[in-house]
């Protein structure tokens, strides 16, 4: 089975993902089969692997929260993308399709809403799908609007907790900015 068939068949994809994560959790003795493990995808733009302290490659790095997550969970040491640009890479991760198939072949395009997504398939498997931070897959970014609030139909299955911005870099500054909740209410943050 190839990756497209894997994700296209949502039942197999979600069962396999949950099964693989559950098997790993059982192996290390941190979870039981009766309880679904948490799945957290932590994505950052322009943040290299050697700038996470847990990876031990840079003694000047101070990332205590990421290091704690790496100790308690799974810290992948290798990753491959067929698209090095932000939004297309996210579209590939969320759909398991080539960027040319997702509708997001460069920044500023919207994700094809007819495609199954990782968040949507996990919801079908009984998970809560939540997003905090940058989405960058709704239509109309890059000077065409759509920088902030993302309506539910453009959230790729993240329909539970939503505290995000479509293009966070356009709604925020180094220490302050805005996210938007499920209903579009602005959530300001300031960390001077």
C-alpha cells in the first residue's frame, strides 16, 4: 500500500496510526491499550533539529520544554519533505499528497477542502483535533487577506479547540500578537 492509499482509506489510516502509537506506548510502558495516547505534532518554521537541546548537537541551545517533550515522547531524528516551502510542506503533512495535488503548491493558496486530512481522520478515530498557532493553509494569504481568523471549513479537520492564525507572522511581532478562537474572537498576547 502506498502513502496515498493509506490516507485515502481513512479507516485504515487512523487505525494504523493509533495502533502504531499505542504499540510504541505499550512497549515503553507509559500507556495501556485501553487509553489512547496523546499525539502532538510540533511544527516550527526555520528551526533546525540541532537547536533542540535534547538532540545534543548544540551546547548553546536552551529548550527545556521541548527537551521534556522529547524525553516523554517520540523525538524523530529524521524527516523528509518533498516541499521545503512552509504552506506546501504543511499541506503534504496534513494530506499525504504531493503539494501539486493539495492545491497548495506555493504559499498563499488554500488547502483543497475535499481531501482527507490527518486531523479529520483522527477525529473519526475518536480523537479531539486541536490547533494552537499557525495554520497557513486557508486561502488568501500573502497580501490577499486571510492572515488571521480561519473559518471552520478551511481548518482541515481541526474542529475542536482552535486558537490560531492563518499567517501568524502577519498578525504578530516578536513578543506580541494575535490569535483567533473558534468563533473568530481575537486573542491578544503580549510577552514584553
